[in-house]
């Protein structure tokens, strides 16, 4: 329903910087995720958009209209909180109707909107129940429904399914994606769960210490992280790193811990610099030691069978690397194997700046 934009936005609480120099455009009808660890500025962005706090500097726009000083009621944004904030003394139907009743809408229109939203969320049978008599997933649907009935310009959601168990979270994120697609509303979704963000987002912003480190689609961020911080944050099992040095004149990385080199002819820089090569566990191919294939020799340290795939922890001296092997391969602890790496799937990061070399 509306594009949201922050231009050069800053917000501090005393000496604590909450967000710094935020430039962000969330397109109309986009499912946009704000992802990062706790206290990185995610919720502050929602509070700034909603108008609960004012920026110290910069502009906030909703649908190309400047709203930096507008009150929350004039911004027409709907919020779903982590704790859901349902009224315990009201039935599910009354909770859904509350925003419309407060606006003194006609009773027939209120009833029609509540019924339509209940049908969309498949909660028609719950309308006469109190929140205490609903399951966690049912309460979550009611909280989302209360936001939907308002027909706002955009939805803001602050870790709305964090309190649910793992299976229910999977179900709810599918439902939220379906709802957003069907209703064609802009949705800003805050989470610290990387799997959740990757699963639902059209695009996502990676936050660190109040700043944006990368914006892109989940595929772009996963396959082309712009910094070591982003590479470490996204992916499970996490990305592997090997430390060493990079010589731009030769386009070659040399490991300082063991015998390993790799060419990066497209990388840039002046003079030899400390650097790290990074690669994802699923991009490593395991070879039998006797075959002579693979660039790195290692020993099997631990094996974690997970059904569809197996995590094989290998050690090279003191360093432990994780390999995600398909299926259920059999390895013995201490077995000597070799690791095959595709240079096209490896990343080179400057050790000093943390950025792609």
C-alpha cells in the first residue's frame, strides 16, 4: 500500500547511539526483513517509522509524504508486537474489532471487516474465545488479524513469532508470507532468526551496532556477503574461515597455518595484506586421502548425522572446519581425508577492514 523511506536518520539515547546514518527504502508491496543480533537497532527502526520516537536528524517518509514529526495516529501504520498485546478480557472477535471501534466505524462495517479477516486467517471458530483459551499460534493469528482489519499503509512486525515453538514458527512464517502476497501490503519484519529472515524476505537489511551493513535479496546476501560480519552472521552451519595473507600482484592467497594457497585474480589492493578465505560447509567436497584430489588434508574430528545431510567436523592442526555432506556418509574418527574447494565459491575478506578484498 505504501513505500517507506528513511533518509540520513540518526537516533541516540544520551551517549548511546541507537541508529546511525540510516538510508533505507522499503518498496510498496515488499516483504522486507530487518535482521541482526540483539541491540543492533532493529526495534528502533520500527519505533521511528511508527512515530513512537522522533529522529534526532534525518527524514522519514511514508508514500513520499514527510512524516518525521507526524503523530503515530496520523501515519496509518499497524504494529504487531512480540508479546502480541491482546486484551485478556476481550474475546478474539472483540480484539479484532477494537481498532475499528476506537475509530467509531459503523457497526455493520466493523462486523464485515472482522469476518473477512477471520476467514482469511482461518480463525472464524475462535472469535468467541478469550486469549487464555487459545493456543500460541491462535493468539498469534488474532494479533495479526487485529492489524489487518485496519487496512493500514503498511505493517510493522517486531519478532512476532519468536515465542512460538519451532514447528509452529515454520507454519506461521509460511502463513505470513501468504498473507502479505495475497493482501499486497508493505510489511516490515524484524527478527534475530536468520532462517526466518531468509525464508520470508523479498529483501533484507543486515544491521550491526545501529548501522546497515548490507541490503539485498536473501540469495544475494547468502552468496555474496559484503563483509566478514555478514558472512559470519548468515548461514547454518556457519561459514568456515582460513587466515593468511593476500598478494594482489600475484592474485594469490597463502594460508599461514598450513600448506594451502588459492588464486583470486579478480581481487584488488595494494601490497600484501592480512586476509581470510571463507567458504560455506556445503561447498566443500570430501575426497578419500588416497585419491590425491582436494587441496587440503584433514582428519575427521566428529560426525553429526542429521538425516538428509551429515555435518562432518574436520581438524587441520588446531583449526576445526565444518563440512556439510549430502546423505549419510560413513567416516571414522581420526580418518584422514582431503577437502576439495571450488575457488568460484570462496570469498576473500580483508582482515583489517572486514570487507571483501
